[in-house]
C-alpha cells in the first residue's frame, strides 16, 4: 500500500528538497485548499495529482489530463485504503 500525502499550502511553503526524499513513486499526492493554485509545482512528485473537487471549483482551477478531481467521499475512501496519510 502507498502513502497519501495531503498538501494544503503552495509548494514554496514546504522544503521541496525534503519532500523529494519522502514521496515515493507509488504514493498519492492530494491537493486541498490553496495548494490547488500550485498544482504545476507539485507535478514533480506525481504523474497524476489528486485535487479535492470542491476546492478546485471554488478557486476556478482548471484541471488537465494529469489531474483527477475527487469528492469528499472519495477522499475518505482513499484515506482508508492507504497504508498511512501525511498532512503537510
């Protein structure tokens, strides 16, 4: 099972160098809140980014082919199906 990494702030808030060593290729990266604005920056950590659908809609974020919008229900299911989740 993989790890779910949940980000709520833009990437420049975090130490990107540290994250490179902690996010594995089979991990899931979920963007919520203002992290949605920085989805291009988070692309380095995952081929497909998960984005909380309501947060993207409120912020008028347009999703690309490599983005997957998920609902709160999907968010809960994903949390339960992963080995661990880390909220950054």
